[in-house]
C-alpha cells in the first residue's frame, strides 16, 4: 500500500470491509468510551477517506466518504505518528483554539495511527463526540492501540495474499507457496490473537451495557474459533512441509477415558443425534493421546455432520495383541468414488461440498495423525453406510 497519488481508494475501502472483526471493533470503541462516532480512515497527504464507520450522532459520513485532509487532526497524527487524545476540547489548552473541533463540533476526540508491519502509514482509528469523555486512561489507550495493531495486521495479510495470488502462475508453485504462507501466517497470528483475547477479557471485567457484554462474548467465542483454525493450518503446514506431525507418545494412560471425553463433548453439541458405542479396550496403547483425541473428534464430527439426520452414528474401538482399531460409521448418501480418491487431501472436501464450514482440513489432519502413528486410515462407502477405520500397530 503506497502513500502517493496512485492509491486506489476504493480498493483500500474494500480491504477494510473484508476484515470481519471491524464492525465489532467500532461497536466496542463506542460502547467502552461512550462516544457516538468511530471510524477507520485512510489518510494520505492529499486525502482523508472513511473506510468503515459507526455513526450514532448523525455525523453523516459513510464508507468511501472523504474530508479535506487539512481540516482533520488525523493529518497531524499522520505527520507525527503519535496518538492524539482529548477529553474535553474546551478545557484543553493545546486544542481549544484548534480549527478542527470548531469546524466539526466535537468536544472529545481520540485518534491512533494504523501503521503496517513494514512501517507504512495507512491511516487512523478515531472517535469523536460532541460531549466530553474520559479517554486519557491506560485501558482506553491500550484498547485503541491493540485494535489499530490488529487492523494493520489484517491489512498486511490481505495484501500479501493478493500479491501471492497475482504472482503464482504454476499450480505446483501455487500449492507450495500457499503452504509456506499458511505456516508463517499461522505462527504470526498467535501474538495478535493472544493480545485480542487478553484485551477482550480485560474489557469483559469493565462495566458494560447488555449489548456490550454480548459483543465481548461474541469476540471471545471468535478468538476461540480462530485459535482452532490456527491449529488446523499449522497442522497442515507441519504435515506438508515438515515431514509429518510431531508426537508425544505415552504408554501409561488408557484410551477409554479419551474416547469418553470426546464423545461427551460431541453429544453436548449434537443433542439431537444418537451416538452408539462398542468398546473393547484392554492393555496400554503407546500413542499421543492428544493427537488421537483430535483424530477421534474429527472423524466422529464428520460422521455427525454428513450422516442422515435421525440415524445413529456407530463407534467401535478395540485392542488385541497386535493392534488398536477404531471405526466410526454413519448412514446417508454414499461418497462417490471420485471424491473418495481425494478425500484425505487438504481443502478438497470444502471444494466438493457446498456450504460446508471450516477449511476442509479435518480429514487430512486425521490422516496425518494416523500416518504419524505408523497406522492407516481408510474409508468405505455404500448405500448401507459410510465407515472410516483407523488401524494402528501396538509395537
């Protein structure tokens, strides 16, 4: 993203609109500060353009609307790259005579710079209100700084994806670079996601309106979902680029409780479905129980999602002197042979089934977990049932 006359402002506005968290961020900004207007603005030497707006005071700006950049305090934020925070314009000796508050009629104001990871100044996260507000607190300034960093990270990630897509011409090169990008992105997402989770937990302890509590709860749920997606893409990257998934094998614990816990969690989220079990587990199993729990959850969850409603999902698990065998079966439409050939490839299931959520990595990760345990994972599907079977040697 350049800061010059060739900027495509429509593309910049569209990039911000693609960040799903932006509406919740602007809503929380207004809820916590009590201010009526909040916006993300693209700010250059020549232009101030609203990219996303939350307007509760009738200020009149919409995404894509512009202001004379010289009439804004955001222009000064661009020049110094430092936040500007004003609790009460009329009582602030530095700002009470400034032309901007008089022109736009506000008394409280906060604007923090949005700076991309490469040092490029993008714009500001700002808020105004005709009434004074208490803004000069560590909690408010930290919240704005955290949200500005999150927005910058998303914008940079989107730009990298677009650049990569434009540059990739060969299908093999596309796959390789995609996996490398996923590995880097998965690792780089950890820190900002931890910051968001910590910030939302901090905000949840504040006095919020009922709507504010609902938004904070929604953001906590979103961070948990994002964390699970990051785990999936990192597993994908490890499997494709690192020679398989790492394991922490232990022989001392039984597998029965692991299966019981996975099934209990899935029963809680699929209360309308019947799960039948048949376990015959004797002796110890040398395995990574966390990874096998992931495999069990992916396979059973897949059966619950794709099995015919009103029919049971059947699970069996057993050990003998040579191997551990786990299988899960569901009824419903059989899987076509052409699809079975690609079933354990990453992203393929999402491509083949419209409306399926997630990234299409669950069966691929289950296959990688089986492979890491020197086991096999196979599927057989006909009009009677679809059955996935995992077999693992015990020695």
